C-alpha cells in the first residue's frame, strides 16, 4: 500500500493543469518556486497560522504570486489517520467487488 502522503500527492497531481506543480508536505528547503510554475504547497497546520519557516520562505521569494500554502485546522495526525481510514475502506470495497 502507498503512504497517505503519496496518495494525496498522486491525486492532486492528476488534477493539476499545465504550469501547476503541487507539493505535499515538503521540507522547506525542497520547495522550488519558479517563474513559470504555480506551486500549491500542502503544509501541516501550525497553531500560529502559517508555519514561521514557510512565512520566512514566502517573505524571501521573488515570485510571490507563484506559491499558495494550503493548511487546515486539523492536526496532521488526524488528517493522516482519516486518509488511512479512507484508503482501507476503498481497499475493502475493491476486495468485495473482486
């Protein structure tokens, strides 16, 4: 089975259009902002809003209109658990169909 992070990356990438480069839970030093690509970055929630490291990255990049940070209010653990449950349910359904 693939990890929930890989599954989320695959699903978002499959819906990506040209010039869109989705990054899911990357390390800050792995985020690559380019002039010709829009980069939605799915990041872990942080109690104070955007994580300070991501805010610093945003403050220091030239192409601010080429990045979007997506976070949520739920903790990353509960989000990953929900993704695992969904994947397990889909696996059970697939097994029942075959």
